[in-house]
C-alpha cells in the first residue's frame, strides 16, 4: 500500500506541476479518479470537458454532470459527433484515432480560450498493452496522461478510488459504443441506438460488465463468466433474446469466452489476442 500511495503522491505532484488542466471527462473509472485528484490539487484550475455524441450513452453523460455538480467542478459539455468525421462511419482500423484527434482538438481550443495550460486524459498503464490508436492522437496533440505518468494500473486506480469514496471504484469498464462494431462495418445512429438499448437492458437485469458486439445481423453478448449462471435462467434468456430481436438483431449469441476488453481487435491482421 505504501508503494501505491507513493504513486498517488507522484500523480498529485505531477498535476501540480502542470499549473492548470482541462480533463477529458467521461465519468468512467479512470477519468473520474483523475478529475477528482486534479480538482483536489488544483481547485478551480481544473476544468472538466465532456463530449456529447450518439456513441456516448445518456446515462454516462448524466453521471458526468452529477459528479461535477456534487464536487463543485466546472464542466463544459462539447458536442463532438464522431459520425460527422470524414471516414469514421466506415469504421476503419484507426477509428479511435479519428475520434480522439477531433475531440482533443476541440478541448485544446477550449483550454486556449480559458487560459488553461494543459489537456489531460485518463489512460492508464494497462492501456499500453493493447491496440490503442487513440494514443497516437494523444501524442500528436501533446495531451498529458497523468495516470500513465504515475505508473497506475486499472486495479490500483480502483483501489485508490475506493479510498477516496468514489462510487466509480467498482463501476464497470466502458468504451464508446462505436467500439462494438467489427472493423469495416458501417456505423450509423440506428445501430448505435440498438447497441445502447441492448446493453442498457442487460444492465437493468443486473449484469455488471456487458458488451453487445455487432457482426452484421448478429449480436454477440459478452458478460463476465461469473454471471453465466444468471444468464442461463430460462426466463432471462428468453427476455434478452426477445428484446434484442425486437431491436432488429436476427441472431443473438452469448460469447463463451466471456467479457474481454477490446475483443474486436482479434479481427486485426495477425489475430491480435485480448488482454
């Protein structure tokens, strides 16, 4: 634990050295911890910037607003519609780069207008082991990654979040809804809405970590293996299948590998394996 607190102190010292910061805030585990720490250290010199788009569920946006209100953190909500970015709808392998470059460019403009020295985002050291083209945009636009700078893992961020009393300490991992589509499959507002509603139904049924991956007309459900027994209840299976069919999916499957971060990266050249 002493080593963990040393990392937290390093994070605080690093944020203090930045002077002022605009944090890209999504209400997820990492960005919530980063924003809380930045605000504790920098006070009003820490600004939250949250993107609003059809790939960002309303529940996440509402949680982001509620957190900033409860903590007294100034928040700016910026419209950042990924589907308007040239080439994004075609879901290329660098989709995340296109999105992050557009978003961080907007945050950069806000920071310049407000006289804020730096932009910060919430990736952690675990993110360095997967295919993350968004980190290229982070480097190009000189966005700071304080959690990686401090050497913090996702598990350590959860532990420190728990110590701080943050409700996100055990929140499920989340990535934008566009990440649910196999590379090369066209992304549309309608399909994003189908995924959002499908995942919301699974969350409402009590599943903790969920993904509904889209392969054409097929919905591939990922949940933690520990929750397979809950899924196997006949009334639950029937309810989920019926609802997803109503949304427009012809086929509904459960992935027996269980939930995997970035599982769509298996389709990349070379058959990249998940973390």
